[in-house]
C-alpha cells in the first residue's frame, strides 16, 4: 500500500466503503509536495453519490458494532494502534511528502501523538461508566450513531485519530473525509483499519472537497453527528448544512492563542520555548501561541531572546534530519502568510526578524521566513487574525490586569499559555483567560486533557473522556432498579 501511494501517478481508489477499496470516477486533484511545488501524484475525489454509499454502509453496520462489548471495541483499537506504530515510518514519510512536515517532526510528533489518541480511547473502555445508577434511575450512555468526520491538512493523521478513536470506542460507525490537500496518510490509515479486521461498514472514507463531499456529509439525513476541524468559514458552512436535520455538530476551528509572560517568569527559558512553540509545525497549529504578551519593562530583553531563537531555526528540505521547519503546506497558505507579513509591516509593527519572501538559499518551495513582530497593539490585524504560519507577535503590557484584557481581546478562545514562577499567580491568570485549554510553564502534553474552544474557536471537546462523551447520547431510565 505504501509503495502504491508513494510511487506517484493517479490514485483512483479514493474511497474505502463497506470494507473494500472503491474506485472513484470524479475529477482528479494533484497532490503537491510543498517543498518542491511539484505534483507527486493525483487522487480521485468523490461526490454526493459516494457519500450516500458510505453512509448506507455505516448505517447497516451500526447495530452490530454498537452491540459489541467495550472489551471487543478496545481490542480493535489496540490492533489499529499497533499497526500505526508498526508502520510509523511509512506514515512519517507520507506526511512529510504531502504537507511538508520536517521528517524529524513527522517521526517524533505527528505519528506518535496520533497513536496516543488510539491508546487513550482503548484505555478508557476498561472502566467507562456506560451504565450508572442514580437512586432507582439508570443513566445509559449510548453511541450516537453514524458520525461524519472532516479533518484538516495541517495534522493529517493526528486529527483523524483524535476523532476516529473515540467514535470507535463509543460504538459509532464512521464516514471520514480527510483533507484533499493531504490525503496520503489517510489512505494509509484506512489500510491499517482494514488490516486490523474492523467489520465492514464501521469505518468508511471518501476523499473529496468541502463543497462536494463535506457539504453532502453535513446535510445527509443518515448522519447523526458531524465533527469538523478546520477554518471558521468551513465550520460555519458545515453547521448551516447540518441545521435542517438537527444533527449534533462539534467544531474545532481557529485560534489566536496568547502566551502571557508574567513579570517573575524565567525569561531566558520561556522566551525561546515560546518562540519554538508558536512555530511548531511551521506555525500551522490552531492553538499555537502566536501572541506573546510581555511586561513593557522587559521588552528589550524579550526582543533579543526571541530574535536570537528565530534566527537559529533551520528552515529547509524536510527530508534532512537537521531541518527544524519545512515549507508551509500549500500555495494558498504561503500566499496568506506573505500577505499578513506585509500587513504587519504596513501597520507599523516593529519587524525584529524574518519578513517577506523565502529564506536565503531557497528559490522554490512554500518556505517562509520565521518572522517576529514587536510593539504590536491589539488593534492590529496581525494581532487579531489567524495567520497560520511562522509569524509571532510580541505585545507589551503594563500590569497583569491589562495582560489578561489583551489575552481575551480576540474572537477566538482555543488555547493559552501562562509563564511565571509564582504558581498561585500563574493559576489565577490561567483561570481568567477565556480559552478551552491553558498551559502553565510549558508542561508536557496530556492526551487526556479536553481540547476545544470558547467563542469562535468552536464548540465541543476532543481528547480523553470528554472527547469520548461527544460521541454518546444520554438516556435516563426511571424505575430501572
């Protein structure tokens, strides 16, 4: 399967429906390697008719799969996880090829973190209270049904497992639409599902575009729930299409996350960490802390530390082990980042490093220069709009209350960071930030920590027990005991 996908040329089996690969007769879309700007293959995309077939297969498979015990579902998840880990290098190569992730980052983050979602879902099934008693009333948590899942191009495997794993754990059946811009790792995942022996129809995949396949999934009366990770525009369109059938809609959308450096923070440690966290995955993470809020009295020190860190980042061929940042994932994103860098310059922000164009020595590919603006005000577009690239804004503040106000002065509310040695103060600030997740002092990633947004960053939660709960209905049975 890996050889077929990575060999280039046309991929007609763009759908996996009812336990088998299905050729699609729709248009062929190129798969572009962003490091070279050259097509490395093309893939057939589906239509509303293909969605109908996939939904029918999922509906037919639902009763039997939902009736499996938690232990049986855990066994399937364990098999899928084992295959993902066994084929980790194949997944890493595909991710690097399709969206430009540095191979080291694909190996050390994109793939293993994706596998963690499968492990967490499996482990939750050991003692999840699908049936609990409250007096004489039973509370039953039951699978919601057929779930349509739409995943993005920036974390192609990770976002698939973040949705598929809890849906399978809950007892739901699935129709997945991965991003048409990064479909290779999704095809490899579908093959792992197949090889794990999941019953036909439980998992289905249809490649395609949002307006064609995504909208058909959202509007389909046979779909009980739709979950999307993507842009605000896409999330709105999905919600509008889903509204007539009153299905459950969960959305993980954009972000403009703050990183509040309190006056007592260890600046020598947290400034470089803040820069690298903002630039992880080439800044193409919706929760990336791309607004660094710093005491005005420490601004010069922060500027020096931030610029030194950015200037040391190696941008280049994602196949090279020493590369920290590869290219942006596609032409549209490259153009967007260049546009917003120009906006920052025109708005009068102080350009510390980076700027327009490609890094020196890179004549082609969607490579962007790690860019940091300082003396940014919260009214500037670069402080309000999601750029989705290696662009960091430094905003000075005078007092902690103003820092909190700046942190919350955005339409988004997905992630946030707080740095400080006085843990009580850091906790107090974290509690005041209006976001779905806050990190204090750069802690280790927690795959059980609920992830999702306030405001226009979406609704619903992913990861861990809360993510599992999104795929369950709640039934009360009075007089049960």
